[in-house]
C-alpha cells in the first residue's frame, strides 16, 4: 500500500501529520521536504532578534525525533519536481514514490522586490530558517536596516529590530502600517509607538532604485529622496506557491483552489496552509492553518470533515503596541467605530444594523480578544 505523502515540513505539513497521528498510528506516512526537515515555528522568525536567538536555537525538534515521534519517513533535501496525478506518483531529483493520498503543504514565497544591481545583494527576505540565518549573519551591531513594506511582517520585524537596538527605516506605500487590516486611528497609534522605539517611517512611497554607498547602500524613493542603510529587508508580502500544482494540472488562482474538505481539483490530492485557497481566500495565519490541519486529518483518517472556521483573531507581534485583529469578511459593508482610552484602542467594525463584523484591539484592550470574538455576529 502506498503511503500518505505530505510535501512540506513547515507548520502546515507537520501539523497535518501530528493531527493525523492522533487518529491513526499505523498508516504509513512519508513527508518530503526541500529543507533539512527540522521543526521550528515560522512565526517566531519575526521576533527572534530581540530575544537574541540564532537559527539553531529556533529549532525545537530535530528531524530524527520528528520522524520517530510521528512514525513517519522524512525525506529531506528533496525538492519535488513533478506530480503525476493519473499515476499517483511524486518525483524529485534522485527519487520518486507513489501515494494513496497527497497533501500539498508548500507554503508561500516572498513577493520579489524590483531593485536591480548594484546593491541588491544586500537585500534580504526572511521566509524560513535559512533566510533568517543569512539575514542575522549579515547584521552588525551598528547596522542600519531599511525595511520595504509596513504590513504585518514588516511591522513585526521593525519592532523586533528596533528592540534589538538597530536603527530602522520603513518604506511603505500605504498611508499607515497594516492599512489593509486596521483603521487609521490604530495605524497611526502603531506608527507612533514604533517611532518612539526609533523606527523612521516613509509612508506613501516605494523604493525605485538601489546603489552602493560606501560600505552600505542607498535607496532612491519614488519622490527622489534617499534612504541610506547597511542592509535591506524586503517584506512586501507573500505569494502562494502554486507552480507545482499548476504543472500537475490542478486548479490554481491566488492559491491552490480547494473545496471545504481541502481537496484540490484532483481526487485524493489536498492543499493546506499558506498555499491553499478556500472560498477565494488565502489566510496566511496560524489559527486558520491549525483548523485546516484538524479537519484534513479527520478526512484522511476516514471521517469526511468540512472546514468550518471559528472567529480567529490575529495577534500581531508588536510589543510596542500589542494588537489583536479580526478583519471583517471581504465585501462586508460597514464602518469602524473607534474608542480610545487609557486602556488602549477598541475599534469595532459594525454593519448597518450595528452587528459586529470585525474588530481591532490595541494596547491593553488586546487582551479582550476572546470576549469580542464571542460577540461576532451580534448587535453591540
């Protein structure tokens, strides 16, 4: 009997394997990954610098222990190059295997920056443990860091770098950080809180060119101004890895299109995590991933289970101003009602019937996220 095959050793792949083993201890499982297969929590990459953690220290469980604990064969340093849906086989350089069911936990890639040489060799993106190791190795105690993008990843890294003592400048096209997730009042408060930690903001701008400047680099922005730094972190955003699925003939859009059971357009082939598109949405957060893993594990164990998301606030790792964000569903009509106090900011997204459709809680208010999540869909 061919094994269940999981492609990807990130949080999505290992979460499916863990949840499946809670239900089934015997069915053979093979996990194939392009990296070393050691387990670490990817969300910790954006707050590890202030904690002084190296890439090695972020590894919580080595590959051999993962294989032993989860009774799985782990094929490391094997980048899958082809999926044969008709023949139910997976191939990589130097090997191949059949599968009974296939789970694509491929993750996402950083959206590439458009800066060309010279100087682009000092532009980094941190999307995995190896990226973090390279970025950390390039940092010096006196390094000035320019960040491209003030969204979730950029803001978290800005907080972490500033807390670690680095000079940070953020170039962000939006009018305030996280403008797609939070209203202006909260965005301005976050910008101010990070500015107090030493972060300099360049809102409404993009970097158009990069050049060497002494031992560092200089970014030229779209208004002709310059930002000088020693290293650049690109945090423009993430894009689901869909190439492998597309080449296998699976339906892809922004992500790999799946149904409510996380099955793709091919029978017995599933997608989970940052690469999966459910109901037109790709949700690159931990809580949706865990809900997907539990539902999919049940289906793999023989209990067909449709994915149903509970209210899932996103906790933003910006200690300068703690945030809990539950954005309204796309297309929801309504308005923000923002209340500020010494305890922080409470921003509620209400529809015409004053029904709670989403919220953003800042400062001490962020601790109330569970209470507000329970009120979702109710008049307030």
